[in-house]
């Protein structure tokens, strides 16, 4: 076979006649659609969905090529493009020079020395969560809501230098924004946003409230006479440099709404899945607790403890393997390309699915099994680098990954040391693939004390 012929190979997949059925499947079971495609077609598939063809690649080499080696040829794709109508042009959805400018503005806030200096604040927020829950011993509590409160509290203190707890609707408002973004994806933006559907009405109300919160934060900071260098101050200064004040205000709103969502949602989801899996695997929970007691005693964690809480870290890594906080990395090809020997035409929607990649049977032994020790360095040394990408890869690697990992580690350590959280019978736990991989309907757990 000639090189030219090989470059025009098309990945296998369902016939074009299946496009309407696939669109319906994407609407009701996105994870099932991706899992089924990987099982049936292997590491590459072409999926007809409505009027589109989605090019799905499921191998570390494919992820490396699309996300890193040839990242310049790929912009954000289906899902995040549709999320732009919900989120605007923040760091999550912007492209090109605007994205590079936004990234440059906020990058200093995530420098390692700054994150290390915030460890005390993160530990205090985790300890305050434990104390709130301790006062509710015996109650069944929605831990997904509690994790959202925790991560918003950390976000407010570390990145915005403000208290976000005074805005009680913010978690629900972001849920409505995510719901709208996924509706845009499932319908491929075919439904006009002006239609008064209940979902779209809720979204518009929530977006207005979020914009009001952002405006309040900006107004409060505008009256402060200091030289703070947190993300909020940096974004205000950057937006003030726009020639057109209206453009600056709109950009500032979009960036702050995106920061508020991305800055809390993924870590909250990871913590919810961690509590769920630890309850299902008491032997892991007890080993983790033993490590925490040995390392911390009865004190709060510090930055130096991160390297000592090795098993805790392995548990979180395994949680993010099974339930990656960002379950899908969609891209759009700007020019023709070749991925894994298959031709990808310009304009094609390309999908890298971390959920299926992290469960690839040739990369992971017993992929459905929860096994934190698979992240022991002795067992993971030969694993391909791009087999595990919970924070993405390449230029758009998650800028807040170190803060999120510290937050998840401290919260997990204190929750397991000081409380016993158990899931009542009768409540199914189902993943909900939104912008992050959430627990559908929340995670009710009974609060108890350790034995």
C-alpha cells in the first residue's frame, strides 16, 4: 500500500444511516457511546452523529499527537465550542491569541511557590469542612454539595482573596450552566437559545446571577486601595487595558465565570468519587487512614506532607483514572492530518476520551478494578506517558492541577482521619458526563466517627 493511499484510510465505524440513532445515544448515554465504540472498533473509530462525523482516537500515541505534538493544528472542538454560548470566551473555550493572553495573565497565580504559600489556607478550609460535618454526626448529607462548598471556599481564598460562601446559589447556578452546555452539545446547537424551554430559562437566570456575582466582586475590588496580585486583580488589570471598555467588561465577565466553574468543579467531582470508592473499598480506606495518622497525627497537613502522603496520592491518582475529572478532550482539525495511520480531514471533530483511555485493556490490568497500587512507581514505570492524562496534555494542560491535587489530598486526609462516611443503601451512584464527570444527583452519605 502506498503512503498516499495509507494516509487516506478512514477509521472504521457505524454506517452513515446510523447518524440519527447515534445522536440520540449521545444525548442519553455519552459514556456508553464512547465505551461501546472503543470495544467494537478498537483504537480509532469514525462515528456519524447527526450531520457530523466524529473521529474518535483511543491510544496514547494518538493523544500525544493531537494534544501535544501537533497541537497547533487543533482548536477546541465539539462540546466546548457549544459551551461557548453558555460560558462565553473564557480560558476554557477561547483560542489563539486571546487564549495565550488569558493564560499569560493567570499563570503567575499558579506558580509553585505561590501554591505552597497557600497550603495553610487550603488545610484550614478542609478542617472547617470536617468540623461542619462533625456537628452533623448521624445525618445523611449530600457530599457532592459539601465538596462544592469546600472547593469554592478554597478558590475564593486562594485565587480571588474573597469569601464565596456569601453567594449560596453559586453551585446550583453552575449546574444550570453545565446543563445548558451539554444540551448544546447533544443538540449540536440546533435549538435556538431564545426558545423559552425550561432548561434554557434556568440557564439564563443562572447566568445573570453569576454575572451579578462577578460584577459585585469586581466592584468590591475596584474600591480596594492595595496592590494585590491574585487572579481577580490580574484579570481586572488585563481587562482595563482593552481599548473598548465594553469589550473589557465582557471579557472580564467571561473569564471570571469560567474561572469560578473550572476552579472548583473538577476537584469537587474528584473528591466525591474518592469518598464513594473509599466506602466501597474499606481495606483501602483503612490503609489510607493509617498513613494519615502516621504522618499527621492530629495536626493539619502542610505542604511538606504532600510527599509523605504517598498512598493517599496513589488513591487519588486511581480515582482520577476511573473517573477522570475531564472525561473528554474534544478538538477540531484546522488542516488535514494523519492520526494513527488514518486520514483526518480539515474541519473534522476529533475526540480524545480520557474515560476510555484510562480503561484501555491493553494499557491497564483489570481496568475496571479499583487498585491504587497500580500507581506504585515500580508498577507504573513502563506505562506510556499519555496513557494517563486526567488534566489533559500539551499546551492546554490544566493550569490549576497542583492546587487541585493539594486540595484533594488535604481534604481526603482529614475526612478519612476524622470521620467515617458511609453510603446509605438504595441510592444508585451513576456518573454524569457534563463538562466534568460528576455523580448524578449527588452523593448522600451518613456522617459518623471512626471506630
